[in-house]
């Protein structure tokens, strides 16, 4: 399977615990995005990377959230001191970008569904 | 005001019906437009891009009105398999072959739920 993969697919945690999610993009894609989707809403942008550089962060990304992409390949999203309001689907997407090709299409992974009790 | 607004529906239509979804966006700097489809408990998947001249892909027709900041999707001859949530998506992109600034994020509407019944 050469699509975007995410791990774990489901996570149940207690309030106050830390959680970490992993995303493996399509191998040749240099851009990687994180989104959050709550029930009945469309995905909301959190942050994105071009290679290992984090280029943009949403105001939704509080100081409890951190994302990394240390080698420009896979990425991790960590949530510290989880709150019940963090319960959502966390989606990762990737795309190919260079200055000659915008690479408009973002391909999404299956998501990690987080439930904070 | 939300950046991208859609009628959440739900739309319940019989097989064979024609159904239209509308969407408005507030950021006039938006340069790229898409419709994504999301099945229940699955990830969003690109259905089609939307071009200024309008474009068609089989039973699906997308239209863009930049002056009104309005996007539409028309589905003809609805199939049971068309049942899904349809997400209107805009992307503020300023990019050129000369290497201008490009912003990557997609901004989604809340989605319109479509159910096609026999």
C-alpha cells in the first residue's frame, strides 16, 4: 500500500495523559499536513511541513500540541495533558510541491480517532 | 462568519435524481477550489477540482463564480453509491513558476450529507 498511513487508528486515553500519533506520507511527497475533524464538521487545518520545516501553524494548535517531522519523512503529532475537547479524528495528508508544480491534490490517511475520557 | 459555508443538509433523494450543492467562501484570495467526498468514518477523498470555466466529470459538474465567491456541485442520475458527505474546499494559493509564496492549507466547509435511496 503506497498511500498515506497513520498509526494508531484508534486511541482511548484518560484526561491528562499524553498521546502521540504517527503519519507516514506517500514516499515522494515533500509536504505533510495535519488536520482535526470533529463530528459534523469538516476537517480543520492544524499545521503543515515542507520537508522537515514546519511552515504554518493554526491558532487551534495550543501549546499542548506539538508536531515534528525530523527527517522530512514521517511526522508525529503529540498532545500533552489531553482534555475531553481534544476528542476528534486527527487526519494526516501529503502532497508534492515544487515551484514548477503546485501539487494541488492532498491525499489523506485513514485518520486516528482519539477519545479522551 | 465561517471561511467556507455549506448547507449541511441532509439531502435525501431517490436514485436517478439530480441534486445540487452550494458553497460560499469569504477569502477572496482563495485561488484553488475542490470538492472532496467523505464516506462515513473514512478519510476525505478528492472528487474533483473546480475551474473558473466550470468542469464536468461524468455525472458530476462543478461551477465557480469568483465574483460572487460561490461554488456549486451538480450530481446527475444519482446512484446509491453517491451517498456520502460532500466537502467544499478552498485553498488560498499564491504561487508561480517564478517561485512566489504558496500557502498549503485547505479550508473545508462543514460538509453536505447526501443520502440516495432506492
